[in-house]
C-alpha cells in the first residue's frame, strides 16, 4: 500500500470506526448497568435513519429538522423499549433478558418492514449532495458521487470528515453529560451498585431509562450518518453495524465508555485496512469482525479497558 | 498418615490479603476445625483447596500429591469434596438426583466416558448402573436421615435439610476428605446436636477425614479434635480445643464480636 | 404404572402415529402433507436446540449455522453430477463433490456428522465463555458460516445457492428422523449424563465441585445438538428444494424461528419443543392470510408483507414477559402424567 492509499484508508477507517463507536457507547452503557446485551440497539439505529427519511419526505422541511426529530425519536424509542420490554423482567434470570432483547430486535425489524416496506430506499436526495462528494488533497478535480478518479491525490468523501467531527462533538457532549450533570452522576453510581444507589433515594428505573435514551440518541446520530454514507435505508441495516459495534464494545472492555470509543476506532481502521490490503477478501469483511470477537473473547474477555469479573463462590 | 498439607498459602484480591501465609497439616481420620471471625478468610482457604481460587502463593498437597491450581472437578475426583456456606444445591433437581449427580464422575471421567455415553443413548447395559447409583444415593440419604424427602425438589427443602443434603451430596462423590463450610448455620439447637452426632458417625463409618468451618463454638469445641483459628487471614492459634479456648489471642480476636455466642 | 405397561403404551402410540401419518400421506392434498413434513423438520430443529439451550444451560444462537452446514453438505451429495454442472455457473464445483451422488439417507447422515464436526470445532473455543458471551460467540460463528456460504463459490455456488434439489423430504423421512432425534435426546437427557447437564444448568460451580467436567459435558451436548441440527438442515433443504445463504433462509432469522418454537413450548422440555415446532409450522401457514389481500368490513386491502414476522416477534416478546414458562415449562409428557390428568378430570 503506497502512503497515499494508506492515508486515504486511514481516514475512511477512522470515520467508519467512529460510527461503530457511536453505536458501541449505547451497548456499553446499558451493559455496564444491567449486564444486558441490548440486541435491539442496532434496530434503533435503523429506525433513526427511517425517521429522518420519512420526516423529510413527508414534511419537506430541511434536513436538520429531520435529524433533530429523528435523534429525539430514537431516544424516546430506546426509553420505551426499556419500559415496555426490559423493565418487567429486571428480576428474571439474565438469559431471559437476552432472549427478550432478541425478540425486541426482531419486533423492530419486522415493524420496519410492515410500516416502511422491505425495499431499500435511497437516502441520496435527503441530505445535501456535497456530503457525498470527494475531497481531494493534492489534486484539483471535484468528483461527484460514484465516479471514478484517475487523477492522483488523496481522496475521501466529505461525509467521512463530517462523521468524524460530529462524533467528536457527540463524545464531548457525552463526557460532559456523564461527568458534569446530576443524572450522569446517578448513571455512574447505578452502574457500580444498584441497591446502594436506590437506597440513596435515586429513582433507579428512571436513570436506567435515561441511559437507554442517551445511548439510543447516539445510535440515532450514527444511524443518520450511516444512511448518508451508504446512501440508503432498509429494515435490516442495523444488524451488521450493530453486531460490529458490539464487537467494538467488547474489544474496548464492555462497560467502559472510552473503551467503546477506542474499540470502535480500532475495529473500523483494521477493517478498512484489511480490505485495502487483501481486496480479494472483501466479501469476508463482515466475518472479520466476528473473528476478532471470538479471539478477544477467548484471549481477554474483559477487553482493553474492562475489569475482569471474578466469580464469587 | 498425612492427608492434607497446606504450605504457606496466600490469597490476595487486589490489595486485600484475604488469606496470608497459612500452613496446616491434617492427618487421616482427623476431625479438624477451622474457626475465626466473619471475613477471616476461612471460606477462601476452602476455595483454594478445592481449586475454585488459585492461591497467589504457597502449595497444597493432598495425599502427598501437589494439587495447587488444579481445576475443581479434578480435585474432587482425586478425593476432596465440599459443601457450600451459601447453599448451592441443584434446585430444580430432586433430592435423590442431587446425590446421584455427585456419582456421575465415576462414569464420565477419563476413557470410559465415550463407552457410557453410548450406553446411555442406546440404553444398552445402562439400567444396572442407574440402579446401583440410586441405591447408593438412597443409602446416603438414610445415613443423614433425609431419605423421606428423596423425591422432593431440593429447592423446596427446609434450611436444615438442605445443609444435610449438601453433606450427602459431597459424600456421594466418594471423597475421603470432606470440607464442610458452616454445616450448622441456620439450624436450631436440636438439629445441631443431631448434626454433631451424624458428622462423628460418618467419619467413623465411612473412614473420612473432616475439615470443618463453624461459627457455633459449642459445636466446634465438642466435635473437633484439633482447631486452627484465623483472624484477618492469618493463623493466630492452633491446638486442641482446651488450648485454643484459653488462648489470649483468640479471645481478643473474638471479643465484642462472636465470642459472645459461646455463652449462648 | 409398570415399565412393561409404559412400553406397551409407547409402542401402541407409535403404531397409531404411523397409521395416521400413512393416512395423511395417502389421502391428504400435497399441501397438507408438506406441512406435516415441515412439522417433523421443525420438531428436529427445536428438540436439538432444546438439548443445548434448555437442558444444558448454555445459550446458543448458532443453530442456523449447523442447519446450514447439514443442508449444504447433503445437498451437494444428493444432487446429480449433471445438475451440479448446470447449477455452478460462477465457478466450477470442486472435486470430489462434482462427481459423487449418494442416497438421501446417507447424505443426511453425513450432513449430520459434518455439522457435528463443526459444532466440535466451534464449541471448543466458545464454551470457554459463559452466558451471553457464549451466545454472541455462537451467533458470530453462525454468521461466519453464512458469509463463507455466500463467498465460497466453488463449493456453495455463492449467492445463487443450490437449486433443484430432489424432493426427498417426505413425511416418512422427516418423522422417521424426528423419532430418532427424540429417542436419542430423551434417553440422553434422562440418563446420568442428562442429570449432570441439568445440574450444570442449575449451578455450574456446584456441578464442578461434584467432579463434573463442565466443559466436556457442555461440549458433548453442543455436538449432539449440532448433529441433529445438521440432520434437520438436510431435510429442510430437500423440503425447500433450494438452499441459499440469505439471512432468512439460514441466517439469524432461522435461529430466531427455532428460538420461538422452544420458548413457546417451554424452555427445557423436549415435549414442549415438539409442540412448539408444530404450532410454529401451523401458525406460520395459517397466518399467511395476513400477507395476502384481505377483506375487512367490506374494504379490500392489499397484503402486507412482513406482518407474519411482526406477529411472531410480538408473540415472542409477550411470552417472555408474561408467560416465560411457555406451554410445558420444564415438564415432559409421560403416561403417568396423562393418567393422573384423566383421574383428576374424573373426580371433578
Ligand atoms: N472473590 C473475591 N473477591 C474479592 N474479595 C473476596 C473474594 N472472596 C473473598 N473475598 C474477601 O476475602 C475476605 C475473606 O472472606 P471469606 O473467606 O469468605 O471469610 P470467612 O469465610 O472467614 O467469613 C473477605 O474480606 C472477603 O470480602
Ligand atoms: Mg465463610
């Protein structure tokens, strides 16, 4: 790989990774509190993209209204899923919660099929065209979406840069929220010890609901950016990114927010680099993340920044 | 003959030294008591012997063979079985099944597993073994006086009966060394008295060596031949009941805490 | 009830079943006999997953992977060399599959064995994990299998899949294998091995302390489950007459469907798994009307695709929340149970 391609791949990998990170944060926060793999998380990501699409199509309002609406709806949806499906079984064995989460995931997917139909819809007209144009450093040709570039120079789509910036802003916001607000403090406290926190007069269920909402809002941001990047939406678009983000969360150490960000970035970069190095293996790129997952789980299940859990006898 | 030997075993959890440099020798047929205030590290000693925790330092020998760091099921098959302080029965299984499970390793370990697996699936030549295991299990339940509950779900038993079932289950593994973690906890006075009798009886009838942790001082003093006292993970006294009872260090360790319970 | 009586009852029941199956084969329309065949296939899928997820207390999400392995293996063995020549357009099929053809029974059996080998290879690393980590790892492996099926053109014919499989899956094949599956899984689960598995499910640490090698036992259950999943895969492929790597053919969707069956029937009950499989086959056929044109109060509406899946997934979540024990809980059918049921009725 020549340095130019390397840099190109790096930027693309970084932006893909930051999308994984945005979703992974939601997984890691919920797992940190409930020890539950929220299977439905990837589907909230999908729903946010659909909300944006239909908001724009139906109201003809500008895209930023749609984005705000979709992110808020994703948060409400996440909150609702917790209330309706997970809250009644908080005391049930952990595995029942996992099974329920799988059910919720399929529920949301089939709901999307029923409401929005199973046919993929193009997202290209929803957002300003320039996002899918290429930035060329060192050259001076503008290239429209989908066209081939023959000229030299490092190129990557504008959306990659936008994704990076939006992710950075979202993470700074998250950091502020978790460390500087009362609710954030309660969230951290709940993740350490639920009974004690509730003894201190905190409404634990509300805090858990807020965690779902916050994580879902971030997944919503990710969903919109994803839909712009691969400009289409369809009901099953959440499955693979969701699984990969989960891998990223485990890689970084599940329960740890910085770990999720780190895991997401590393996964995105390695994935893009791998495809760059072995173009013949491109068909296997989705399998690659699962290989990583299995290797991490067998070698160091606590991940990069997680703490190992000791089984008390 | 020496059955169990602990050589300076230590267990650290992060910064906390739960057990520090404990050494111990137990001879065949002995009834040995391990006592100490709550959180002294007694259960942790058990967990290290049975392989549930790997000692940070030190060595453990069973019948002169080193067993440090072996996996729990391996250690059980070598002949050490235990009960749990916070009862861990197979709740959804019947009392009888609980005891039969403990015999399962006799057909599933080593090279014979495949043979017995095929016998179980095809049901050829299997029922004899099943009957044999059932008889042995019923016999053990009789020894502990809970044979009447054989077909009840173990989760539905009273606290005392559950503790007895834990002992029956541990014995069913065929172990020669029993580790009993607070077997009388939650029992009333008459149940405790009966338990003392039973423990002595099984030690004699089944040629067992027994190492037991207990909070009830009366029980330990009356039952055990030798006692070791732990406090903050360290050995503070060791000897026969009469000696330990008078040891100043022991009294200090318990003062204001559980020593009061002796007079109960 | 004596053992002899129970054996007689069971034998009579099996003979009755055979007669009923024979009659339905002979006199029912091919549509219905196809559904009855499917019930048998779903039964095998559900019973094999029950052994793993219900009895051994590990939670696998990789069932579809083993079904896929069995399906592809046996399909490659039953297709005639000429048919394979026609099917494999992207790349030529590799030796030896391009030149052999085996009878359905052997192809199915080999499908099961290959799936069992996959289960061994996948269970080995995954079973070092516990709880939901194991679930995710098996899901990952199943997805890897699917992705390989999608990409290994010279073995699986890639995205196009295998077509025009001979229609070997009839009532006899599916119910015959179901009987074998139920007999094996039942006798295993009610032997000392099954007791050990249930003990591990109840308390892993205590089971270990009783001398049980937890890893070895769970691996055994996983491999047996994988074997029968492979068998069901072979039957399923020849029932569909095609096999391809789409998510709803052999992907997570299929695993999810089998999960619905065993949760509906009662997680941990073999009887429940069969009931769940039958109900699922029945419901998914019956609910087909939801996706066709409907006539509600005089209004004609077009069919809505995906509505069946929506019904199933809502049903699933509702069961998990309000009725987690399902139809059978962990209970099993027994003649004694049946007898006491009737006695109770009489007294009333
Ligand atoms: N798995 C573990 N992780 C952290 N600390 C532990 C663990 N197991 C035991 N401890 C600590 O070790 C100390 C000794 O515990 P234990 O052996 O259970 O005491 P005892 O049985 O004498 O009451 C306690 O402070 C306990 O909190
Ligand atoms: Mg203790």
